[in-house]
């Protein structure tokens, strides 16, 4: 029976060790709360670190802990040492990824050892979870600590359904490109079938980075990647709405609620709740409150600012300096504005229980949440839900993810103290009927899209995504080459047609840089030395390039999409008579767009012209490429020419020339009992169509094809060639 595996850095259970033994406590947080019900009532396991290092644990204790977590909580622990926590979590995660993804490039560190720890711990998570994985399982991986894990799992278990959700912002391309290990991170994430973010802004940033750095296009947020599709979408996380709206009548809650009410008397309460972190904009918030009091002296002694900051990473110097700065600013504002009977800011450097926070939520007139950058900010949603009288108001910064969901509240620029001060006044002065009208709308939204709905929507979307992940009917043979290798072994006379770019080598930014490497030359040599084989390279490249690169091998070659052909050790023969009188006109149009599109280049072949735009700015290409097609199409409509589009290239050539016609001459009246034809773009469809029905035709990539089989990429093709040559 297929199961669901939830994987996060931390388990929903935290283990503490004391003199009495081990204590197992439920974790409090959006993720643990959101997936609790799903985890408890489905066939699932949860994988993560249990909050205790294994340095002081004996092997028996780790086994005992694992047994308890498995039987009582359906959890699988990943044990880490103090050094791993220091290097991986406090190191790479919080010194590199956290600041960069929150746009603090000045705080971002690039340390090769920390990166090594990140790779090592992601591999450790894979090693722990691997014995539990079966093909067909659903795997949901969470957050920035485990961005390499999706690829690790997908490579070994391709038939699993893998989802990934990032709980922090994904930065713009201009920021993300600064990351030294940017390609590795993107490729790790692309192991997932569904990638989720809190907002469409983060979705857009991610797709832009994938397109610009890796060259993968998307259509309607769906990336075409190797032999499958990857869906990218926004799933704004909800809260446990019922928990914050229910009536609390315990003696402890009522006592705390009444105490707050008695202490504040007629004062308006402004509430701020954050973890100690430089991304939260706490110093700016204090300065904005100071500005508010200076501009609105009538509010002195009539308003109180409860500033709650939960301790976090206090051992880190940056965070300790931030705490000191906050304390100093609070002291300055209180010294400036306080009276004998009134103190404007009440600063609490401590963590509060959830019920204590709800007691504050229910009486605070304004929630002030102005992070400089925040993935979501669930506190704003919690506050709105807790105000069941609908009379509270939120002042939120536009750079908090939640701002896109609650745009009806007061939205400000987190860096503009004057705007925040004005926002505080707007929220305090807002008429009750206006606040009630806004909050009624928000309550309906939060109730409908709660945290359970969020989890179900993601899982359902993951299921739908994987059901449609195969682009066409061509059968994938990435994990099992036997249908081809078995036929190859039993054959006595073989014909092998191989496209070059995108099939035997990866695409290069500059076409001239795609020279065959040592491994490819060795594989081709082994193929052609077998007397049973006839090997033909079928390429759009010109004959001089192919001769220069592969002329030392006993290969047959077809160049310029079929215009030229050559037998081993023979002369190049033109397959049809053409002229180049059209080239000057076409080249002038291409040159015009080359000048307008920095990075574009023209490649002149014997009887064709290719317009390459691989190095161009993708957004510019999306605007200009249609113009290029239209201009070339209008120019050649009365000529015997055609336009062919490949991977980041538009080529104009004589329409009487195609790969299929030239390739068919090699198999005409020949009794081959094994024929293999492999290509990667639509120009190779001519080759596939020219093959007899018993041929093994293989498409590299995900485009629709008439080929019978499909491989992920040129790397998969290399693996197939290794299998074939190893059978000789």
C-alpha cells in the first residue's frame, strides 16, 4: 500500500533529556499544527531531527528513541551531531540561505566547508528515509534546509510523487544569482514534481531563475524538465482557524485576560510579536512608534506598545547585537516620552504560550507587523482570527507574504518610518464599522482557507501533477534499456543514427564550444570498431565542423540537416543542388535582430543560416522572438525555403533538404536486423518518420514526438551508449 512520507528539518516531536530520562513534547508551529491531522489519520510517517544531538546518546538510547517515535508518533528520527547542527543549520542554512533569500546580501557568507555540511546532511536525510521508500509513495519535503533532497530521491525512485514547499521567500533572480551553489540548489529542487511557495511573487522569481540560469522554459507555471513536467504554484499557508476563534474559559486564561484589561485601562494597545531576527524590522518599528508619538502628541498616555521578541540564536553575535540595539531603542523612546504614570513601550524578551498570546490578540487594538522580508507571517492571520469582535486592525508591511492575502488592512513600506507612523494612526482612527466590514471579509477567507485546507490542496495538486507528468505516449526507458540492448545483442547487422547537439552532448552557450569530449570519442570508437555496426552522425552542423571533430573515426556522417553525406574515409557528397542567392537578404534581417538582441549570433553554414539566441536575456526573447519569426517568414514566403526551430535557435534552409531523406538512403535495400535512430528536437522528427516500423526510435527530452521511446537527456543517452558498448 502506498504511503505518504513527510520530511522536514524538525520533527513535530521534540525530545529533551533529563535525569529522569527522555521527555517527548509536541512541537508548536504552523507546519506541525497544519500537518498534525493529516499525519495522524493517514498512512504516513514523518522524518526529521528530534531536537537532540546524538553526541551524548548511546547506541541503545538512539534505538530506544527511534522505537518510541515509531510506535507512538509514526516518526522516523534523523540524528545529528553538535558539529553537524553547527555547520549545517547554524552554518549554511542560517549564514547563507536565510540572509540571501531575505535580501540581506551583506550578511550572506559563502563558505565551502558549510556547503559541504549542507550536502552531507541532505544525504544523511536521504540515507535515513531510503529504506522506507517504495515506488508510488508520496513524499512531501519542507523548507530551505532540504533543497537538495528532492533530486536525490527522484534519481533513485523516479516513480515516487515528490512535493516540495518553501516556507521562506524565494528571492528575485538578481539576488539568487549571487549564490555560489545556485545551479545545484535549483537542480535539487527540480527533483520535485510540485514546488510550492506562499505567493505568486515567489513563484515568478523561481521560474525566472530556472529559465535564466538553467535554460528551462515554462508554460503556465509548468517546467519541461528532462522526461517530465514540474508544476510550480502558490499555496499560501493558512492557520488553525478554530483554535484562535474558540472561546477560552479556563481559569488561567480568564485571569490573564482580565489582568491585561485591568492594567491597560483606557489605553489603546498596539501589539508586536516576532522572533529575534534582523529580517523582522524591529528597530525600524520602534523608530516608527517614536515618530508616531512625536507627530501625534494627543496619543501620549492613551496608547501602549507591547513589543514581544522571542529569544532566538542568542549565542550568535549578530543576534545578540540586535537584542542590544532593540533594548537601547526602547530605553531611548521610553526616556523621551514616558511620564510618571505612563510608559509607552513594554518590551518582553521572552517566549509566550499560545494561550497568553491569544489573550493579548483579543484585546490589542492594532497588530503592528512590519518585517523587512517575510515568507508569510502567520501572526497577522492569528490576530485577525482571534478578534472575533471584528474590531482589531493590522498594519502590515508590503514585503510580508501575507500582505497579498489581506490587502484590505493597512499596508505600509517597512523601510519608511513615517509611513508606518501614519499607518498606526490610520489603524487607531479607523471607524469601528469600517474595521468590522474589513474583518468580516478576512474571517471568511481565513476560515475557508485554513491550514488543513492548505495541506489537502497541496497533496491533491501533487497527485494531479504526477498523473499528467508524462508529456506524450513515447515510452520512457531511462531506468531500463533492456528493450534496446536485448535487440542489439541478438542482431547481426546494425544501423545506428545519432543526432549530435542535445543528443550526444549538452547544449552550449556558444555553439562552437560543443566539441566532443574524451568519453564521447571513446564510446563512438567502441561502436564503430564492431564490424556489425554502421554508425551515422546526423547533424544540422556544417560538414567542416563534423569533419574536424569526428573525422578521425570510421563514421558515416550527414551534415547540414541532410545536405551533405559522407561514408567512412570517403568524400563529402552533396545530396541535392542548391544555391545561396537568398542568403544576403535573410542575413540582413537576422543581423538587424542580432543588433537589437544582445547575446544573439548568426551561424553561417554551407546552405543555411542559423540565428542563435541562447545567450540572450529571456524576457527580451519572449518579446522579440515573435518579431524575428514574423520578419523571416514574410521574407521567405515566396522562396523555396523553410524555417526550422531547435533549442534556442531559428534556422533558415532550403525546404528540399531534411535529415530523413538522407538517412533513408543508408537503409534502402539493406537488410539491417537492428536500427536505432536518436534525436532531440523537431528537426529529428524527419529522421524518425523515415525509419522502418521495426526501428528503435528514441526522443531525447519531453517534446511531443513520433518516436517510440524517450530518454531524459543527453546524459541518459551516454548511459545507453555505455550499455551497448559494454555488451560487445
